[in-house]
């Protein structure tokens, strides 16, 4: 069992050097694996006789589910036997569409044991999304919640159907797994490079990319995520994330169990900051990970009034504004640590335990990854595209896009994997996210990072969300324009626009100020990412070439130059 021993040795090395980043980065080596099945070789090993809680789910109504490591091991054996009885074996793709219910974790463990391929899918998918996944994913079995089964009615394909919850016509109920044998025997050793997960990433410019991960790239690759999260055995980790996305697998499945920590889930129907804070305090959560949207809602509460056992706070999904970090630290005395990764990888760059956190920075490269910033000439620079050196190839990087060898070859060209994101490195080696390479633009010959401008905008009380794109301008080439979604209670009026313009004049240098504002609902991908490309295209069509009309204003659109108050310095500050 050299594979499991090497895995445990690498894990224990990172746990020992949890706050010694220099040693961890210098001496960490990815385990060398030929055969490896994380659920059989690792999880079952640590679960043997282990009655500590592995999974703890609390619902809005106070109902709870708690299962030990030993229980999850036995139950997943049983579910694996049940899935085998349904004709599922090694290499068979399973589309999984479940909420935060126990069956989600049971099936994922069972599928790994079988050697099946998981296609995690959000419950937000439309019929067209599902058709794409069923077709390109060659799905053999769908496991879905009762309320989702209607989406599969009349969809083509010879796939089995298992329902979790109440019965549904034409579907086998998951309860049948209760009668299956817990004496599961695998087909044989699992090749470490065998496909395990297929993720359809929500593209902002085209149809979803089909990312493939293997039995080593995710279960083993998340050793880097373990180091970023800073989890230790016995921790109780709450990650606020919806099933179906890679982040859920990162922090609600693989990484906490790699650390032998408890996965805690608050299974709410609709997020409520006070309810979540009550859960954090009542259940002794020690580690909390949440996206910036959630952190912005949490800081609206009096955080200091909740007595918690928190020792570890994480921000994930997109860069977190420094102001939020400051507010949380003032209330709890803990610094939120940010990081950066992709569906195609595990954690690449992060602020790890013990590091000094620089406001706005996503940290430094993680153990096992050599991160380079490449300029347009392909040379290393202090600002450029975030890339991963492929010699040696990091274990947490996907093998490629499952159905697109040309895209894979393009992403892995010239000895580097190219993320498509742009960052800046300071003198201390800290990286700061600038934006997607196709989002950065020039205005008056200055490079403009949409994220930097958006960060300033959302500090204003009236701004819920913002997306900055270039608006064609014959003098500047482009003028930064913000499409803004407003918070409740703030009308899309001239006065609101004036207040926001005054705010950005105070907080941004003149060359990168927002010059135009339009109040609008922001287009998004199914995963909630703002589709700047759509707004950029809209603005180009409106004002590009002969269409440019300097006097025209669209509905709820305002230009900085139209406000005499700003020129005279009498504009309302607001925010």
C-alpha cells in the first residue's frame, strides 16, 4: 500500500508545517501514485473504529443528521453495492443533482469506491443544461432529489434514474440501498489516473467547459487546499457553498476529511445571516469558509455579539474587499484569509496560517505549485497571466478538458498551464488579482482592472453589485463604465448616480475613475459569475464606430461630465 502511505506522509508533513510556509513550499513533494482509491484506501482506513463525527447537517427547522466516520464508511459500502446492482461499475458516469442531504456524501464515497465517474450538478440547471451534460457526459445514471425529477422528463438517453426523497414515477427510490449488502468488494486496484470527476464549468464566453479530474488530481491534489484552509484533526468546518460546484467538493467533501475534521453543513433554504451566526455559535464551529457575498451580509450584523469558538476564517470564490476583512477582524480578532484556485486545479495561491495578510492580495503560491506571471511575450514579469509551470507537473492540475483536445493543448502550451487570469506581484512575492485577461482594458493608454474599480464601487452603501467594462470613447479609446445593481431602498436616480460618482472620485485615481454609470440587472452565468463579456458586447454595439453618439443617454444611464456639481466640488459624497 505504498500509495496510501505516501499520501499520508505528504498530508502529515503539511499538518506539521501548518504555519511554516517556507519549509512547506521548499520540501513538499506530491505523492507518487500508480493505484489509489481515496475512499477505499484512505477514508476506510481512518474510519475504522472511528466514532468521531464525520458529517453533521443541521436544517432550518432544527432537525439534524450526524454520522461518524465509521458509519459513513459502512453506509458507503452499502450504497456502492446498491449502485452495482443498478448496473453501475468502473468508468460509468453518474449525474448527481442533490442538495445538502446525507445521500450526497454517501453516493460520492460509494461512486469513488466503485470507480464510477461523478458529474456533480447544481439544482439550478435548466433543461438545456441537463441535455448538454447528459450528451457530452455520456451519463449512465441520474441520482436526483424528488423535486428535480421533472426536469428529466422526456430527455433523450438510456440512463437509469434513482430518486432521493419521495417516490417518482419511473424512478427507483434510493431507500432500496437500505437493503443492500455492506460487504462490498471492489473490482480491483484503481488506477490513479482513472477519471473520477467531470465538471461542467460555467463559461462566461461560450458553452460550459468539461473539466476532467482523476483519482489523484482531486483527492490527492487537495493537499494544497488542506494547507490553505489550515484545518486540523478535530476541527468543525462549515463551508457555505451549494452542491454541484467545485468549491463544494473542495471544502465540503475532500479537504475536511483529508484533515480528519468534521464537515458541518447548515442546510438552509434561503441564506439568513443571523440564523447562520446562531448555528456557528451553537454548534462550536471552529472554521468558517464563505464567499464574499456571504461575508458582506454577515458584517451587516453585530458580529461581536456572537460568542464563537472560531479560530479560522476563509474567503473564497472571488477576491474579498479589504474593508470586509477589517470589519471581521475588529469584531472577532481573526483575519479572513483569501485564496485563488480554479475548477481546473486545486488551491494555487493563498494566504496560509501564519502568513501576514496584505489587504487585497490573494497571497503566494501553494506547496506543490510553481506559479509564474507571464506577459504577452511569454516572459516572466511582475504583472501578467497567472500560469503554472508543468515541469514538474503539479498533481492537482486536471489532465485536460474531456471533450476538447484543442482547448487542452492551448491551455497547456509552451510548458505552462494558463489560467486566463491576470495578477500583479509585489516586492514581497504577494500576488494581487487584476481580472480575467479578456476583461482588462485600456483607457487613455492606462491599463484598467475591472475588479479594482468594482471593489471601490461596492464600498458605497447603494451598490449591491457592479460590473465595469470599456465604453467606446473617441478621445480616451474607452471610458470605464459601471453597470450597477442597487441595494434595497436606493432608487436608480440622478441623485444616487451623483453620490456614487462623488464616492469614486474620492477613492480612485483620476486615470481609473468610473466615468459612466448605468443602473441595471447584471447578467450572470448559472454559477453566479457576472457575464462582463455580455455587457462589453452591449456597450460596443451601442457606441462602437458610427453608432457613437456623445449626446445619447440610455435609460438609467449617467455620465460624470453631465454633473456640474462634480466639477464645482459640491457633489453629494454619500456612501
